[in-house]
C-alpha cells in the first residue's frame, strides 16, 4: 500500500507450499491499471515462498518497491478447508 493515500499497489497469494501443485498469483498496479502474473511451480517451504514474493515486489519491470527494506508490514491469512460436520458441536 502506498501511504498516506492508502492505495493498494500489489496483492497476491502463494498456495500449496511444500506439496505438489504450488501456485503463485501476483497482481500489481502499474501505469494506471492492474496487471497480473500467474506461475505454477514447486514451492518447497515458506522461506522459498517469501523469496519469490521479494523477487516480484522488487523486480525492475513489475515491482512496486526498490528493495524489500521498504516493506513495513505484511498481511497474512490462513484458510483451511474441511468437512463442516467436524465443527457442529462448537
């Protein structure tokens, strides 16, 4: 996000870390429009995932920052699917 305007410059996700079917989806705002990049590859662990994010965010063509030190906060969420019958007693 660009502050103080609170303007989103980039967003994305990495899925299936440590298992087959790894996927990266990156959206970035450049020259007045949203562009996106999708990439399928094996993501061994969370460190590898964050390294890929740093590469994209600071890439000379599609990046929105110059160096990773410009990042002051990171948002994270975990979504875990399952059978809702397991949770009926809560």
